[in-house]
C-alpha cells in the first residue's frame, strides 16, 4: 500500500513539475523533491522523467481511448455520421481540456525518442480501433467496400490529430464544434454510401 502511495505521490509531483517547467526543463530531482521521497525510492518506481511522463501520458490518453471505444453499430449513414461527429467533438474537446499536459506531451514527443515511440504506439491503437469501425460499416453495406479500411482509418486519425495539436497550441481558426462538424462531413461523405 505504501508503495502505491509513493508511486502516486511521484506521479502527482511530476505532473505539477511538468506543467510548471515543461518537459525539457523538468528534472527528476525536482520531481523527487516535490514528492518528498528519497532518490532510491523514486528509482524503484521509475527509470527517469521519460518513464514518468509515459505513465502520465497513458493516463490522459485513456480518456481519449474511452471516447474511441464508444460502441459503433450504426444502421445508416446518418446514424454513423452522428456517432462519428460526437466522437470527433469529444476527442477535440478533450484536447482542449487537457491542453497543459498535451503541451508537455508534444514537447516531449519532439525531444525524447522513448516518448515519441510511445506516441506512435498510442496513434496505432487509435487507428486500429477506427479501422475496426470502418470494416464494420463496409461489411454492413454502409461504406464503400473498395476502400482500404486501414488507409482510411489512418487518414481520419491524422486529420483529427492535426486539429488536436492546433487546439493544444491554441492555433485553431474555428470552434471545436465547427471543426468536428466539418471534418466529419468530409470523412463520412467520402466513405459512406
């Protein structure tokens, strides 16, 4: 129990330090000091700041996965479009809500090969889930069967990811609602019959 509490203290301290300092300037020493634990104890739980950030990233991305895991069994193009738009909106709103940590993640992805590899793994998990939904729609005569569902899924995820990072950087030119509605319309018009 004490071990779990120590790990949690380290994660909470790390989140504060990363939000205050950014990934590049944050140090494991700052995290350990803020958590008020010993160096040896900290290294029992984590190899370094990259390892801690990956755990934090997984926690945040679990919220995004929850959105992606919405049951998807539409019986019409209109129903599919409604579910997809709702997911796109929730995904982009989550980026807005988690802006601080997402900025830390973006910085870390550009600096740390370990964090970059983790992001690629996260990306692939989303793409596989989207691909599964597209395959379902194709098998049920709702979507164009001639399209490669994995390529379509990759394109759809990358469109969402591009807007996710624009929202995280506060560079988006339209509301989250307008972005979700527009990209969903483009996607579903091209894919669905």
